[in-house]
């Protein structure tokens, strides 16, 4: 057989052989299609989550599919060294200063939404560590998340889809969603009293999801963190006549000097839920003052350095890892899908929506 | 240099079967991770990057082995078109084995992501940060994966055709020990 000039064996005529030749590659392709979700359209995928955001608020080419309206900021994080015993991440080394590119935003997919339309604000940060690693985080100005799983989050999005007749979410559907999801109670209690703040600077921002620190001795610590504002809320009401007051306020404050937040890291005790962002940890847990976030400047989001950053909360340096919180991989996957859509639109790739060049005033609903 | 046994050399056979498993796994991992919102997404992503770089390194070694030890010739009576298809698909597979990891690496670089192979092992960027380039490279990564899948399926079908229908020793040359006389 090794001699290529020797006559080959007579060709087999068995139809089973031909069937096998077709069946093996076909089975391979089919298995791949199954893994890719093409055979099960009901499976929740990152694409379906992002599609639902688009269903709810339309497509705004070039913008993030959620937290679409925001502003870039830049500054640094000055480590106190107090978190260093719990995490080997270079960002926590004593005296370490790490440059930060961040973004303040409001939730929702409409980049022209009114700042007063929601009580939630968000802070996203990318720490560029000196060793080339990165820490990305996206935080919200509430202590608990409404839901614990991607499936419940998707159901909430679906319930919030505007009714074509009224242009508003159907209250009955929302009520049904909340009735079916009692885990939303803590968030709803918070939302009942929450008012849209007049400034990004006076809000605190919570990681919501749990993460795992790795200490120098290899010990693991489940943590959550929050950014505690050092600017005091003077109780001033948000201006009613300016839909974009948050960016204006930020510009005004930064003109007078940098803004500060303390990074407070809370250490879980055994038994504290790390896989359920709807549940706050008891308030007596040890909290470490890891250092100070200093925000020095702001830039518009359509040209600033935050524009092309995907604030995927699972991009983490050595010393910080993801926990078993099911929202984290879902956020990572959905953010990646959103990032690909908006960068494809920026690239004017065929089949993508055209980037909207309409001035904001015209496009505002 | 010449090939008296008619078999692929042992290093070539080891590399072939090892990389076959790795590449097939990689196709499933890649397709699965972008379609998943569960914890699978996180752990598949953790495997995807180091496995891709391992495939890149092995592909370079394999190319060197192939140039050093040319493979046994195809059967003389194989129709010209099939010979052409065999050669073209083999070189396409080599090109994709090397291009896929490089495009993935460049894509993460262009997206401004740190290219982490483990908790602390980071590769340097090989492309400047540029969102437009990211989008192009990210789509290229997916389309090249589709091309790799189709080429792989054709390769699989052709190998079975040689082994079951033609029984011309081509498959046996790569399988090794089970040669028929």
C-alpha cells in the first residue's frame, strides 16, 4: 500500500461507506449548529438580549445598546495599600497610582433620553495597570440589582417593551413580571424613594456583582465594592428645563477642581450570597478603604477616550476574579455583542445601521 | 528527506492528530462561547485564548516538520482535480491554522483588550487600538472560522473517501500503525 504506483484495491461499492462519508461531516456540522444555538431559537443568547434592547428603544447606530447616554471622564486611582493584604492586583499596592478612563451614564438605550427620566446613574472605569493588565468595572448608583439571573433580566426587558399603541410599557405586563419575580423587592423598595440626582458627583456606585480577590498568600476573599462620593449632595433639585443637566453639572464641577470617590471594598463572610445581586450583604461586614478615585477631566462620549472601550466587568487583573454570580458572564457576553454592533456601525460595514448624524435636538423624542 | 515507508513521519502524525483535536475543540469552543450567556461563556473564553496561541505555535512547528519531511505522494492514479483539491485544501488549512490565532490576537489588540492567556500571563498587543479595525478583524475571525470549518469538513469527508471507497492507503498513511498490505 505505501507504494503509490501499486494498483489500488478495488473500489468498494458498499452504499454504507458513502453514507458514512456524508454522515460523519454532517453530524459534525449539526453538533456545531447545536452548540451555536441555531437549532434552539428559544435559548437565551447575547444577541437576543441586545436585540431586546433595540426592540425597546430603537437602534441608535454607533451607541452602546444600553447606558447609551453618557460622558467620558479621565483621572487616576490612588491606592491606600489597605486592600493589598486581600488582593495581589498591582492597582492596590501601597502608594500605587493607576490611570483611569471612565464613563458616567444613565441606563437605557436612548442616547437622547432626558437625564431626569431615570433615578439610576452609572460609573464605568478602566484602570490601566502599570504591568499592562486592566481592571474594568461597570457600577450602578443602587445597592442591589433588580434580578439575579440573565433569564430574569431578559424577562424584565421583555416586560418593559413599549406597547405600540401607547408607546409606553404595558403596566399589566410589568406588574406580572414583578409578581413573578419577588427577588425584585429590594430593588423596588430602593426605587420607590430614589430621586434622579442632580449630579454624577454626589452619587455612590455599587459593583452589585460579587468578585473574588486573591491574597498574596493565595487565600480567596469574596468581595463587592462601591465608590463612595466625597462631594456632598446639597439637596438642590435637578433643573427641570435642561434634559442634559448631568453633563453640564459635571463640566461645571470639574472646572473648579477634581472630584473624588473612596473605593470601599466589602469582604463577605462565609454564607453571604455571591451569586445573587438582588441581595445586599449585612451592613456589619468588614469594609476596606482601598484608596481614592480622582476624576480630573471630562470629554464628550462621541470623541472621548471612553467611546471605544467595552466596560466588560470580567476584564480583570491578576488578583481579582469573577465569582459565581450568573450575571457576570451574561454581562460580558452581551457587552461584547453590543460592542461589535456599534464598532461595526462605526466602521460602516455592510449590513450595519448607518451612524446617525442628526443633531441631538432633532432626534430627541 | 525522502519517504521510504510511505507513512507520514511520526512527528507529523502526532502533530496532525493532536492539532485535529485542538482545532475541532476550538471551533466548538468559539461557536459556543459567543452564543452563551451562562458561566460556560466565561470558562470557554478562558480556554479559547491559550488554546489558540498553542495552535499557532504548533502550526509553526508543523510547517517546519512538513518542509523538512515532505508528505508521502498521493496515489498516482488519483484524478488531477482531486490532487489539486487535496493540495489546495492542505495549504488552506495551514494558512488558517496560522491566520486564525493571529487575527484573534490582533482583534483583541485593536479592541484595546489586554490579551490574557492566564490570570497573569499577558501577551503584548500586535495591532494599534482602533475600534474600526476591531470590527473588521472580529468579523474576519468569524468568517475565517466558517471557512476553516468547511475546509475541515471537506478534509474529513475526503479522508473517509480515501479510506472507505478508494482504499488507496492515503488515510492509512496518516493513521499509521493500521496499514494494510
